[in-house]
C-alpha cells in the first residue's frame, strides 16, 4: 500500500470523524494515554508526556506519507479527540490488513470505537481493495471484544501468549476478521 495510491478515506459517519492527528490533539492525547485502561492494552510510555504525543503525531504523519501505517484521530463534530483508529501490518499478497483502536475515557460507552472500526474497515475492504481485515483483542478486554462483534467481525480463534504486557507477561489474544463480502452496503 503506497501513499500515492491511497484514495481519500471516508471522513464522517455515525457522529464521528476521521482525520490525521495534529497540534490540536497533543493535550487530549497526553490525557488519554495516561489513562490506566489504555496503558493496560496499548504499549504507550508511562507516564505519557507532551513530547511522547508530539513524537507519535510525527510517526503517524510519516505513516501517511509512506502509506504503511494509517493512524487516524477519531473526533467528534467539533473536532475534539475521542480516540484513534488505524490500519497497519498490510499483507498485500494475502490481501489482509490489521485494524486497531483505542477510545479516550471521556468518549467511552458511546459507540465511538464501533463507528470508527466500521468506517475504516469498510474503507480498507472497499476503496483500498483488501479482502480481509483482522482485529486482535486481549481475552480479558471485554470492551474491545464487544466492539469487534458490534462492528460485524467474526471471532476466529484463541492465540495463546501472542503479546507481551507492559509487565513482561505473555497475554492471550482473540483474533477476529471481517471479509469484503460481509461489509453492509450503506445507502
């Protein structure tokens, strides 16, 4: 997947928008990434500082330039950061890409992650031409598992000791998938 070949992503649906991270997101990014729930499941520095947020914004900008790592800010109607949703680990030979997400504490339980995952997965399976989107969730991350199901993904399997936690322990994960012919057509 190259940046020059990227079609414009869908920017809005279901009360949320997707856009690249920018300077407006630095302070809310710091606040969100210092949340213990995010730190439990996403490998962010702890404590998370403004320098970390600026570095992450720069990394995401490079990901858009190369087309290899497309991390979007998930925002509300006013442009306030609600979370992040992204595509990475593309295997063009297998027509597969991975989706990941997190939601800030102030935006949870409002369907933000589900809306963002549906929007971005639909784009990957439509405009980007992938045939399969994979989603990984820690077995104990019930909220993330619920998002996968609500977004239309099918649970496929249990992956023993797939990831390492911040404390160095191995964590079991579940793998979910969404196939191109499973994406609902929007009017």
